[in-house]
C-alpha cells in the first residue's frame, strides 16, 4: 500500500518534470523551427560562459533565460480586476492540461517482483471520455483569464475561445463516437490492444488507416481545441493580444507553458487513438529481442546523423556533443541489448523504455506537423472559423459516424 | 478541394525550407547575418566616418576655408584656422579640425562643398560604437589617420 503510494507520487513528479521541461523545450523548438522555415536562424545566442568557452547548446538555454526573466518580472494585477479569478485562471489552464495525461498509457505495465508498475495513473474503463472531458475543461482558464482581467481585449479573447471551443467540441465528440464504435471500447489501453496486428494485409492496424476521415476531423478539432494556428483566434496576436493581455511574470509563463503542454497532450491523444500508441508496426509486442535493438538503433542513429550537420554547418560544438552523446548512448543500449537474454527482467525494462521512446517519436511527429501547419497557414477569421466548424466539419463528422456504424454492422 | 491542394503545396514549401535550413544552416537558404561576429560589406558609395586627406608633401589638404563648416546642417564641424608654417604657397591650414560624429547626420554635404577634396566619407565603415561620448569627437589627428575603404581588410 505504502509502496504503491510512493510509486504514484514518483510518477506524478516524473510526469510533471517531463511535461514542464518538454513544454519549455518545445517553445525553443517552435521558435527555432519557425526561423528555419522563414530562412532565419532563430534564437541561438543565450549562453553560459565557462572558462571563456561559450556554451549555447544551439539556443537551448533560451527557455531557461525566458523563465528567469519571467520569474523576476513584476506580478501585475490590473485595477478593477477580479483578483481571485485573475489569480486562479492560470492554475485552471495548467491543471486541466496536466491532469489529462493521467489516463494515457505510455508503455505496457510491467511486473517487477510482485509489484505491478503501470505507466499511466489509472486504467479507467471510460479513459477516452476522461481525456476529452478534462481537455475541454481547460477552456475555463481562457475564459476566466479573459473575463477577470477587466480588459476589453482579454474579454474578447475569452469569448472567442469559448465560442470556438463549443463549436469544435461537437466535432470532437462525434469523432470520438465513431472511434468508440470502431474500437468497441472506451478504455484507452483496450484501444491500444485493438491497434495491434495488421489490416488490409499490409498496413498496421492503426486508427489512422482504419478511420482516415476520423483522423483528419479529430486533428482539425484538436488543433482548434488547443488554440493552435490556424485556429488561434482567442490569442490572435495581431488583432487582440488575447485572453492573457493583462498577465505578466509567472502567471503569463503558466499560460504560455500550458499552451505548449497542451500541444504535447494533443500529440499524445492522437498517438494513442490513431497511431497505435507505443506499438511498433509489424513487430509483435512479445518480440523483445528484435524490437529493442531496432528501436534504440533508430533512435540513436538519427541524432548521430544530425550531429554531423550540427558541427559541419551550424558550428555549434555544445549542441553537437549533446546530440552525439544521446545518440551514442542509445546505440550502446542497442548493442548491449543484443547480449541480454530474452524474457529477463532487464530486457523487459529495456522494452518499456523502448515503448516510451516509440510513443515519444510518434508524438514528436504529430507535434512537428502541428508546428509546420502553424507556420504555413494564416489565421482563420472568426466567421470563417465558425462556418468551417458548423457547416462543414459537423455534417462530415455526422456522416462519418453513420458510415462507421454501417461498416461495423 | 482547391483549398486542400493549396494547403498541401504550402506545407511542402515550408517543409523544404525547414529541412534545407535545419541540415545546411547558412549553406542553405538562411539569409541572417550574425552581426557582431560578421557583417555586410558596405558598397563603395557608402558614406562612412569622415577622413581628412594629406597632400603629397605630407601637409593637410584642408585650407581652412570653412566651406564644410558653413554648409553642415547639423553644425558638427568646428575648424580652427592657423597659418601654414614655413614658405608654403598656401596660406592657411586647420590648427584643429573637430567633427562631432554624434551630431553628424551623414548627409555628405561637407564632402561636396570641399573645394580641395580634403574631406571624404569613403572610409567604408560606420562610427564604431562606444559607451563614452568623448570617443565620438574626432580631432584632425584621428581624422587624418583613418584609411580609405580600399585599404581596409
């Protein structure tokens, strides 16, 4: 009992640390990526000098610098603001985003001795409903933040957010319905089990191949749900600054970070429902001996390959070392795992790490596509957004539910 | 449908730029100049820091005629005239020739006004930044020592 309690606390701590760190790193990734897309270099200058050597890590220190800056800024509450709601709003935004991760299984559960270690927090049999209930609650941060700050632009941002969320919630709900009909379950881990093996003979039995229309609909709806461009009208930097106009310092940082964590969350949800979660295509989950070296080899060789470009063309020694050390670490594990006997505990643990790696890679690809879309497409106007939602996506998703039902029958 | 094909075309463009620049950095399409470490070369017509020219015998070309000081719209030139030493055919030379580069608006009128072609702005560099105002006030010694842009590496 006490052991499981300690383990749960450690899991929460790890999740918090990973999510917050990844959110901060993603802010750098997005800025760097937008730079490359627009033929700029992006932020690469924040540095620490040790013995007259500048360590920049290719700009990875920028999130640290940003965080420090926001930490020391004045924590401003505007005149006439509802102080309680104003303070509470960023916590709402942050909490619901983080809580969503609770029912996402990042890897298979593992038995260490008598102890069963799960890689999610609870295996609800209505896990999917929980995911979407929580993620739609995160709009309260937006509405409260905009409403309580006694600012017209903030209020406009909040109202826009509410209208957008309500419209796209319909699409999201209907799409989930078709997914639930297809998988015939509401539990997240069950859904993953349904995605093993192949369909149509050659394709892995992932949701994206079985339900392509649902995938596109849900991707669009989740983009809107996460307030991502081209649906970022609650924020709309160029027209209204957004629901967080009046926020400064760490409260602003929380809004900012929660947005990036929500991106990770969206990536995780899509990976879970459509990309087979931690499953490796064409490999049975039991084939540890084959799967582990392959995954670690792939995960290791890509950074090693990229590190060549980092040193040759970007001339960033510290980032080169970072990439190379990670890559070599993975490669060493890959070679080492060849000598570990099957069905041993070491192999099982390595397999769990490999599964988390697979999950992370798939999530990363989805996040990459979201960033690419953001820096390609212009923002929808408000009426265009609602027209797209109600006149196009809702009918399509209703038809999609009917179609899925017919096929299943 | 045309909308979707447009989106895909756009994504292709951004993706190509991203991959090229991610892999090849400045050898790719990136146009950023990382300023303090590197800079753009100014063209030959660039109006840079003033410089004063010497005659072939080593004396200043300037004859202290006050043309530049008169025409200067920013009132940044201050000349103190003196008699040329020895039996020089010319009468005057500047004892002190001071240009306040903080006041200068870099219009180039002084160069055009000069009858002796003694003042030029072809140094090919801007005034280097400093945290001290004194450093922007150039006297004739400094102005004579500034080189032509062709001599700069």
